[in-house]
């Protein structure tokens, strides 16, 4: 069995909702129904400023997702890619789903002539960091949020 990475389709709404809900639950947060609806519609839209979504399938069933977008950067001519969300079902971890999703984003970035891809994770997310340390480079930046 192999991992298949593909763009989100309208028929994916129930699987996408389940995967995103599980992702949000892992980070101990929720969003209201109108955010689910709006986000899904935006992911299917054609606005180049909106987020995009890739779905990972394993043995023909959706088991992971990633949300990402391209944006301008004052230090570069080309846009950069921000990978906001990455999730794989716990029972499928270790089978290459996370790596395939990141590589799918890398491929999308290459198609957009956007070689810079970045993401954030929480410091306690050891499982994800084990993968990220092999496919990315940790930076010295610290994130702040508005009070």
C-alpha cells in the first residue's frame, strides 16, 4: 500500500471535517460551524490568496491533510509558502503520510516558483518534530501573539 497525495475535492467534506476536527482537538481548540463552512469553501475556491488543501489517502481512504498558502515577503521577490496545518490519523503514523504531505506542499511550492516553505509546531509535539527535523531546518525565531 502506498500514500496518495491529491487536492481536496467537494466530496471530501466529511473526511476533511473529521481530520481537521481531530487536528484541532489535538491542539485543544475548536472553531464554530461557520468557520468550518467558510474554510471548506475557501479551500475549494480559486482565489490565489486563499489557503489550499492536500488530502493524503492510504489504502483508498483519507487519512491526512495539510492546509497551506502562498504570500508575499518583503525580503524576497517570489512568494513564500506557509504550511499552517498538517495532520495524519494516529493509527497511520509511521507509514509516511506526514512526509508525503510535506513533500506534496514542497511540490506545490516548486510549481509556484516559491522555494521557501515554513511552518510552526508546538515544542512538545515530539512525534511531528521527529519528522520535521529530517525534512526541514529549525530556526531561531520565537513566535509572539498580540496581547
